[in-house]
């Protein structure tokens, strides 16, 4: 595997289900991100982990719960979602420079297409 | 909040044309600006990254420029090909972790 991989690629779930999205980066990066892409809206940053610490949470509802067990893996745990949460969820990674300088581009995975019924 | 606007929202051109995609942003405190490509139902592919100290970057048939004073960036695609058909996204960074994205320009290059 190379780059950033995401599983599953497609997920359909009911509002009472619990599911998890998985992201793995094979680039040796130290920062990972979750983005949400809804129709007709710009990509929205959800969470950022740098060196396995959560450094940003953009007012995301608690029904989305991220987990970063190590620098290569990132999860997004989902529970009691709403139909408006249906979207493409994208994971990305990057290499943070010294002093928190963001010197490199972010590399994106193919996304998980989530449908909430 | 940073606003990033991309014009036009959609563009259809015949193969071989040179074209320009526009991006404007409201926050002049820019750290870098990136252009991405997204194919339908797929993730994003980074095309070009311009640091705030730079004025342009080139990769093959692509050239991106940055004018911080006017809050604008342009992506120039030379000799367009059908394989260039995709959505092109502009993203602004002001040194934080967040990339602020525009809604994109959907490009169709017809044979």
C-alpha cells in the first residue's frame, strides 16, 4: 500500500448504528486530518492530530469521535448520526516542520462515501 | 472566518485551449496556497503549492501564481486535454493546521 488509504470506501448506516472509518498513511507523516465534503459546500476540516495529540476540533458534534492510536492510523467513530451527516469523509496526512510550521502539502485518501438513512 | 472564492464554478472548453481558473481569498495573512484536483467520487490530488514568499509555481502544463496584495491566485492550464476534466480546488492556509477550501471549479475538456 502507498499513500493514504481509507476503509471502507462506501458505508450505509442507520441512525442508531455505530460504525468506524479507518485511515492509514504510509508516508511517514506526523499529522493526520479528517475532513467532511458535503454536496455544494467547501471541504470542512473536522479534526487534526499532530504527533498523536488532537490539536484542532472544529466544533464537530460529539456523535463524531476521532481516535489516533499512532502516527500512521486515524479512526473516526460514528454513532447516532443524522441524515445530514451523509457526505464524503476524507482523511489526509502531512509532515509538520519544526515549531509547528506547516511546510508540506496535505496528501489525501480516496474518501469514504457515507450515507445515513 | 477565511473566505475562499473560486470563479468560474464550472467551465467547458474544447481540447487544446489554454485556460485560467481564479481563486480569491479574504485573509491577506497567507502562509501558503495550494491547488488540488479532485476526480468524481475520489480524494484530492495536490497539484501545486505556493509558499507566501513565492509568486508562482510550475509543473508541466500547469502554472499557479499568487498575488498576496490583491488576495488572488490563478491556475493556468496550457493546451488542455480531456484527461484534465475534474474539479479544481484552491486552498488557503494562514499557518494554522486548517486549509480553507473554495467550492471548486468543475472543468470539462471536450475532445
